[in-house]
C-alpha cells in the first residue's frame, strides 16, 4: 500500500469499469481489491519533498522585529527522512544582505539532521526577499525562501461588543479582550461617545500581549443604544519611515428595559404569637423581566419596636436577581410585650428610587396561658409551734417556657419551698406551702403569683393557730369573702366589726366581690397600692440598712403601724422564725412537724416589740434590727405584720354574724455586709441584664385615665447575689411606678 490515507470501498460496479475504459493490469488489480489507496487532494511542498526526495525542512525563513545595522541569524534544519543516505549542497542567496558558510556537500545518513545558518544584516528599513537553493544528488533541487518583512502595526478586536439587555438606571458592564497581533510595541487610547464608558481608557501592549477593557452603560429609558468605539493605536517607535497612528473600530450596543418585580405575598399576618416565641415566614421576590435587577429593601418606619426582622434589609443595593428568577426573603416575628399589635412595612425598590413592591407584616403579641390548680389553701387549726403543709401546682398551658414568681418569702408564716421558677410548655411545677405560726390567731394572706408577660394569679391561704392559753374561732375563706363583700357594698367600713342589725350580703355581691378581686387590673394593682379593705397601715414598705458589720449591732430602723379601724387591734410580726425539719410526706396535707427556735436559726432581721395592742386611730412604732452572721453577703427578708381585732382572740366572743377577719401587710427589710464600697471592695462586678431587648419596655396602647402594666425580669448572670434599686422609686410619686421583689 502506498503513502496516503486508507479508505474502505465496495467493489466497483460494471458501469464503472466500462466508463474507465481499458486500464493497465496493475490498475485493474487495485480496483478489484477490497481496499484502495489514493493521494491527498492537496499536499504541501514540504510534504512532497519529504516524500519524494526524503529531505524534510522548512519552506520559509522569516525575520521579524529587526532593526537596520543589526545581525540576525536563523537556521535551516535538514533532516533525512528516507531509508538511504543522501547528498545535499546549497547555493548562496543572490543578495549580499544574507550570508552563509562556503557551500560544501552535506551527506546525511537516514534519520540524521544538520543545521545550516543564514545570517541577515540589514542596512536600512526596507523589505528583503531572497531564497536559498538546495540540490539533492540524483533528485533535483528545491528552494527555501528567506523573507524579512517590515514590522506590522495590527490590533485584533472582536467585531462587536453587545451588552445585551439591562435594567433602566442600573449599570451594565461587559469585559472584552483585544490582542496586539502586530510586530511592534504600541500604546492605545479608547474614544467613544456617551452614554458608553470604557475603563481603562488607555494602555500599552507588547507584541502578542492581550489586554482587557470593561464597557459600562447605564440606560435611562427603554431604548436601543448603538455607538462606535475607536481605539487609536500608536507604535512605540518609528517604522515605515515615520510613526503613524492607526484607528481600529468596534461597534457597541445595548438595550434598556424597564424592570418589574413583584412579591409572592404582599401581606403577612402572623396572628397571635406568644411572647418569647419566634415565628418565621418566607416570601419570594420575583423578577419577571429579561434583565438582571438590583433590588434594595428598606424599612418604611424610622422608629419601630424591633419585633419584626427581615433579612432583605441587609441587601442594601447589591442584591441582584437574575432574569426570570426569584429570591427568597425571610421575615421573623418575635413579640416582646403582651397585648400589643405590631404593623410594619418594607419597600422593595430598584435603582432609580421608584417603589416597585411593598410588604406588610402584622402580628399580635399574647402572654403565656397559666393557671393554679387551686385558688384557696385551707390549713385548718394548728397548734402553735407546729406546721402543716399544703401543695398547689403552677401550670403552663402555652407553647413557650413561662417564668413565675410569688410575692412572698420562703421564711414567712406561710413559707414556700420554692418562690420562683420556669415551667416548660404543657408542664406544671409544684409548690409546697408550710403554715408554721407562732402566735395564737387567725391568719389570712393573699399570695400573688407574678407571671412574666401575663396577668398575675392569686391564691388565698387561710389558717388558725391556737395554744393552751388562747383559742380563736376557726376561720375559713368564706368569712373573708363575706366581710370583703360587705365592705365593697358600702354596708360596712373597713375595720368595723359586723353587727346583727346589718343585713347579710347577697350571694351575687359575694360572687361580684370575688370576681372583682380576680380581675387582672386589680391583681396588678395589689403590687402598687394598699388593700382598700385593710384596717392597718405602715408608714413604709421597705427598710434598707445598707452596709453593716456582723461584729456590732447596727442602728435600728423604725416602722410605724397605724390602726385605721374603729376597734382595738393586736399587731404581731411574722417572718422572723424558721421551720425546721424535712421529714414526712410533703404531699399529705395534714402532716405536722415541730417548729423550733435554735441559735443557728436566728433570722437576720428582728422586730421589737414582737406584738402590741393599738387603739383606734392611734399608732405604734416598732424597731427593726439587722443581725447579719456572714461577711460579703446580701440579706433580704419579707417581714409580715399581722393584725386582728382584739375581740377575735377567743372563740367564746365570736359568732358568724360578727366575724372580723385579720389583716396582713408586709415590710421588706434588706442589708449587706460588703462594706461601704459594696462589692467593688472585693473586686466584684455584677452581671445583670433585663429580659427585654435594647433595654426598652414597651407598653400597649392605653386609654386616657386607665392603667396598663408590664412585667420585666432582671436576670443575674453572675455567681453571687446582687442587690438592686430603682432610684426613681423612692422619689415623689409620679406617673411611672415600679414594684420590686426578688
């Protein structure tokens, strides 16, 4: 098979043989075979030379980037591609600008090669053309051209720069590249008319080097813009007998389109959401135009309560939405104040400031749903010095964790095993109440359970204490409700004992008084004002001893108790004793245990005298002393002031018609042993924070003349007790008031 390409063919037909005429026997044999060989239609001189004579070499020697007076050498490589040795001899070029060694016969063995140098020495800037003739023994001769063209100034540019579609008032850009495909260094400068802009506008390129330029265009309306950009090219040095500036042009075009975006949902209603819970919803911002659109999201209201958060606000103006595409936007709602309705809007705009779409989000904040398993704890009659326990549960019916706290003390007459806590959703927390009286009398106290972000709850605790010398008549909650309904109906002045001539309260009046006491506004008001049906009052509800030493007794504080009733009353103090003993089944309501006063159980605060009788309209001062036992500690205790009509001290003098329930007020006593400098003297830095965001407490809209309440938790993140005070609370009474217990 000869040199060439092998092609599979079918046997020739009879007509083909007839049309071909008589052929030689060799040709007939080739046509009759399954494969045939044929020569390529086009063959180069180098290919023919290597095939026929067995010599392979370049067809042309070319010199570029040369200067007059220089010497430039290039080589012609001759290679023997045949299977036998060949002899080659060359002939010098005719012009004297090309020089070679004296020609000698070159003998090349098969596969060997030899280099023949050609030296070029130009004398002026003009084009030189000549050839070197090679003779192959027994075959013939061939020529290799030697060419020295003048330098060419050329720039390769794309035919067009099409920016495509772009949104109005939005920058469009496209980067294009161009190459110096000439022979000289050059500098370039772009010139074109507005509104197109090229950057960089100028630069330099070496031969074969490529540069890039960015075309920017900002359409102002929906039109087609076409321009021609000229690139003025200047060579770095003179050639062709003088420098020249050559322009190269490229067409630039762009189409402006008005953008259009819309929202998958224009209004999001989160409904009722519990305070502390976060609800998130997602919408889509749709781009329905064939251009890429930059979208900016801004909140319309400058002042807001930070309950809504939109991740699109962080977009600023660098968020791009692809053509016929969309982007997701997340809006979360975290209410902070129960009873408030929140409404916020965001605007989604495209460059140019035109409003494209508006999103509105609404939501209502609700507090946790809580309840107590009982509304009354009846302890019955208890011997002085013993204790009785009862239990109740604080239930959380909401979907978020709930914080609760009882406005009482663990060491009061009605002691608590736990006075605060957090209840998980759907769970309950049990509270053990211990009735440990020391004075023979009737006891009634209303325990207020404060629920964070919800209305407080109340539970009435009632009990009777007796000893061998005095036994009061047993008291029940019905006695308290009957007496308070008489006072609420103006049938009886607070503190006055009922008489037989007074009519008993109707059942509707008792129910109305009970319902009025359970109203959230009245329960909240119990933290800030005196009980209107109480016949005893104190001149202060707080005594602060400040810094004291455990080594000496500090100055006593005075609390003045006033009898506002029309009968003589007996006043005594509770909360100054500690119930000892932890045995027994705490779930058994009738379990009793001894209450002892031991030396190590002495409370830090004491009141003198411990009890006193006060005539109607008169006052009685009591001294409160602070007796700390440890250094570097805060002390806080709720001291209870119980009062009852002296005629109620014995059951022989009492009937259901003239039963007068007791009253209870409390005084908060506090002090510390950190020294005059407080905790800073030992390097203590408190770590406290409010539970509200940005330290801002928001109140719901309130009708003029009405009162609204909110709760806020002060959280101690440190590892030591912290004392706190609201300075404005001890000033003259104003609009804002704060109730403290913690």
